[in-house]
C-alpha cells in the first residue's frame, strides 16, 4: 500500500486501482499508448487553453504517438476554446473518481499543471508522489528550488510546448521532498 501525497486517507494499492479502473473508460481505450495528462478543472484561468494550443502546435508534431488526456469538469466559457477539446489526439474524459484519476496519472508519460492561479495543487503533489515526470506550475518557490527543470518557465504556448517536448524526451522525475508535506511532518 502506498500513500499518495500528503493526504492521509488517500492510501490505496495502485495495482488494484488499475485493475478496477481500466482506461476503457469514457472514450480513452488505447492500452499501452503514451499520453500526457492534466487533472483538474478544465478552464482558461488554469491555462488549459495554453496547454491545448502547446500540445497541438508543438507536442503533436514532434510526438504524434502521444495523446493528451484531460480529466476534470469542463468549465471553459469560450466556445472557441471548447473546440480545442475535439482536436486530434485530445481526449476529454470529464470528471472521474479519484481512483481512476490516480490510475491514469500513474501510467502517464507526463503529468501537466501549468496553472498560474494555483500553488501546490493536489494533482501536482500526487504526480510527484506517484514518481511521474511532470511540468509544474510557474512561480512556486519550493518547486523552483527543488526541481527547477520541472517548473513551467512561463505560460506562453511556445515555451510550454518546448518544455513538454523536453520532458517527454528526458523522462526525468522531479526530485521533490514530498514527505515534508505529510501531516505528521507538518504538524510536528
């Protein structure tokens, strides 16, 4: 049994979760396929539009075999941005259970959260705890200090696209001391 992130009640066996929650769920059924994943509210303020444009303009060109999965509620307000969800290689899975989100994250080639309005999001912390390569939000001092190569340098389409491509190529895992955030360490 593994603890995912600093939330004590989030203890589960990842293999059991994978068995209960296959990717055949809601439109994504490509087993043994490479993918990038974003978990969270799908909206402009979290720069999901930037992620979609970076994927389409850079990632899909360099890595045509890599899909982009979006897990969360669709809160796009602009219809033009909503059309980005139907691009080739993009799979919007909608809201899933925590277990399914974790299972999808555990198998992802890269977990991405470039939200300029969040700090240390739960999804980012879980990706680190799952030992997945990830692109983390910009401007978080702890991430910048401990794993700068995994922090988004900006939320400009070209830079995000280039950073995603680089992380897919080097396949590195952020070296972040996640244990600092476990309740027993925070409280003491």
